[in-house]
């Protein structure tokens, strides 16, 4: 029953128990292996309550006992850890030149990592829906054959996403008003788990916040390079999505109104300097004669190989680094992040980008240590897809628990 505004409402006991189950699950993830007594001491829950909660999580297959710990003061205690085997979470990344799929278990261990060619810019909406849905179906079938229960599936796209899983627009894929989630639901035959569509930079930031070297940092920006440039923003420990899901569109931050033409129609945007098409055009001008690029991985490798001895390549990367540094300084003024992580296509090119980024940020800073640290992602190229999978694990730890088998 909805109460009168301003009056206190009694907590539903089932909600309290669900919350406490999530508290125990999070504690075990962060402090594995641990005992029931450790959980009680750390959370403030009494020992009887912890025993009941642990029994529930063991029955659901979310925790398992790993044996007795004897090198402790007092009686030996049964130690608890996450149970990876029964469950899986799936993330799929849609990029302009490829699809990537990652599945992880409850403990974050990688179960599969697939990459498929995908001509995103050349694909119609219908073909794109079919390709993504087909990959999702193959991943789900693989995990089901392994007798794993899927906790959730998240698709990451480089664009603005609606609350119902539609893609409002994704300019680097040529998509607009694409009902991607309904297509996935049909292909997967309306599965019992959550199917979510989200922005790729948001999910990269989630991956960094959950499992990167700076995991748990409450204020973090993941700046992701690719065909476009976007930012995933964590503030106060939470993803910042904005009112319409449009936060983080830093690729169209205008740095120089007289600069090169950007895909958006304006001049001098960050993307016009540091997006992969712009980088390849300035660093590898001979590539233009080979026709349209459908997969940028060879060009990234070529730039990295040539940068140390080719003035054209090193100069193009240094200029891109200066423009990225300009954008980072703006983000620092607005958001005051503790860490800015360079990821995506910026990662393999970081040895030549980062010095210029740091120099530009320092030159523009109005106060010492204004930007916090600027670091390079150490997560693998599947980080965006892994962030999608991690979204399902975050929901699990927020109390969306599977039932008992």
C-alpha cells in the first residue's frame, strides 16, 4: 500500500533479507575467502543472521565452502568464496568494424571471448539487428550447453540508448531509432534473464570501476577511443547517464572552430583529431588509396609499429594527444575526477599519446593536481563487452538474486 507522503513506512521483511543477502554477497566478493564470523564482524549483522543468509546463498549456488582455515585464532572456520560454476553473465560490444562477445562467471573469470567481423557502417538496421541477435543466440546456446544459468545479457553500442533498449542514434554505425532490444528478445525467445542495451563508454567505465587497477575509485572517467571518442563517467561511485542518456559525448566537444570538419557537421571536434578515421588519415595517408576501412585493427597495429621511427605517424599521434589533453582538461574542470583512464583504441597507442596528453593538461591546469591521475587501461580489448557482463553482476549484488534450483 502506498503511504501518505512524509510518513515513515515499515520495511518489508523480505526486502530487508534481500538487501542483507546482497550485503553478504558483496562482502565475499571483496574479501574472498572469508568466514561467517568475518562477515558478521565486518557488516554488523549478528552471527545467526549471517548463518541463515549464507545458507540461502549456498542453496542458490552463489557461494561455496572451500574448506577449513586453521591458521586463525580460535576454532577452525569454514571459508566461503563465490561459486563461479553455475552462472554466467554476457556482454556484447557493437563497434563500427567488429562485434565482440564476452562471458564471465560469478567470480569474474572469463568463460569465452569471441570477436567477429562486422561492417557496421555498411549494414542496414535490419541486418545489424540480425547480426547482433545471432551472436547473442550463439553465446547463449554455448553457455546453456555447459549447463550454466545466464544472469543477464548486455549489448554495448556507441550511441545514445533509450530506457527501453532502443538505439536513439549511433552515428558511427549509421543507426537511428533502432529497436534493438525487442529484436534480441525475439531471437532469444524471451529469456528469463535481463536483456539490456547500454552505451559502450558507460560499460567501459563500469569495467574499470569494478575490476580495473583503480576499482572502487568513486570519481573516474573512462575516455574511450575508436571510430568516435566517448567518455564513461563515474561520480560518487555511480554511473552518470544524464536525463536522456546522452552524457559523455565528449567526441563532439568543439576544441577549435576553425579545425577539420567533423562527422557531426561542425569543425574542430575532438573526434575530428583523435577518432580513428582522422588518425589514420593524418598518420597513414597512403591508406586512403586502399578503399574504405572495415576493420581498424591492422591500422592501429601499423601506427604502433611505425611510431618510433616515422615522423608523420609520431607527429599525428602527438597532435591527437594534445587534443585529447585539451578535452581532459575540460572534463577535469567540470567533473574533478580522481582518475582518467584512456581505453579502447587509445590503449595500444598510449606510449605516443600519453606524454602529449599529460603535457597539455599540465599547461592548461589552473591548480596543481587538478585532474588527478591520467592512466592507460590495463584491461584487455574486450573490456567494453566485459563491462556489459559486469552489469548483470552489479544487478545481482544490488539484490536481483536468482531463485534456488
